[in-house]
C-alpha cells in the first residue's frame, strides 16, 4: 500500500493564504470545497478571509483545520501553528451585542463604535451641565421687602431695627450675617450704629435660586455734646498730623 507524503507548508504564509492556494490548485470553488469537507461555505469564506472573530469558536475552527489538512494532505500541526500565530498577530477584539442580542466583535477599543460612544458621552455630559445651570437660573429670586428704615435715614440713635418680609423658608442675611425669620417670612433685627454713614446689605436666598438684595444707608448724627467733642478731637488729630 502506497504511503501518502504530506505536502510542505510555504513558510511566511498565513492560514487563509495556505487554504486558498490549496483550494485553487484543485480548481474548487468555496461551495464545492464545502460539500467535500462538510464545512459551511459561509465559514470557509470567513476562514479564507481571515475573519476568525466571525467563526463559531476556536474548538470548531481547529476541527475545520483538521478536515482541511486531511483533504489537502497538509501537515495538521503546521496548519494549527500558523493559525495560532495568526491569532496572536491580530489586534485585540472587544465583544459587543447588536440590536438582535447576538454577539459581534470590533477591532480594539478605538473602533468606530467606541469613538461614536465617546462623543455621545461628551454630548450628554455637556447637556447635563448646561441643563443644571439653566435649572438653577429658572428659579427666580425670592421676595424681599424692607419695611423700615427708609432707604436713606438720618438718626441720632445708637441702634435701629431693620424689619421686612420675605417668603417662607428663605435665608435672610444682613451684611453676610444670617438672622432669624418668622415662619410666615417676616423678620426683624436690631443693629448697632456708629457715628457717620452706616450701610447695611440685606440679601434673601432659597436653595437653587438667585439672590434678592437690598441696601439701606443710615446716617447717624452725634446724639450729645460729648459725642460732638469726640468727633472734633478726632478731626483735630487728623489735621495736626
């Protein structure tokens, strides 16, 4: 009985090149070869194209290689070695699912799909930031009314009461110092006055709202001769210096 000698594999060729060359030497189409080796023509086409990621799995691919090696009388171990080398030379693959739920693959993390998702993420982040900023500005500033004192008041008193009204659950500050408010929004605070112009900045704010602001200026005049003398002494010091 005559012994069959396995054909030598051309060095430097990839598995798809070896299989395609062997098939063409036998003048077979992919469909004709598929019938002879009992492998799907679709899988054979992908194998010849080097689209390993579109084949059913490594175990099946190795079975395909064994059948082809036997049919073409090629060295089975040599073909498997070439296949292993081809896999290592390919770029990494990531696994995705398409709309039908089937798993598909793309080359590397810089695939067109990944880049598209990256830009979509940037757009969503920008939209959320803009939307948050707009929401903050949508809430109008709370009501703030100052009942007393009037805008420009002259007095000789050492203290004066600032009264007004705002909305419930609103924070009121006088010169950055928060004061207590009534449940209905009314507030009243006694403040000290120094001789000269006293400026009080009243602000009202709610969470995520703009701020309402009012300014009250009060001129306190000396109340007695002693205070007048104090002012004159201060003026004289400044002049003499």
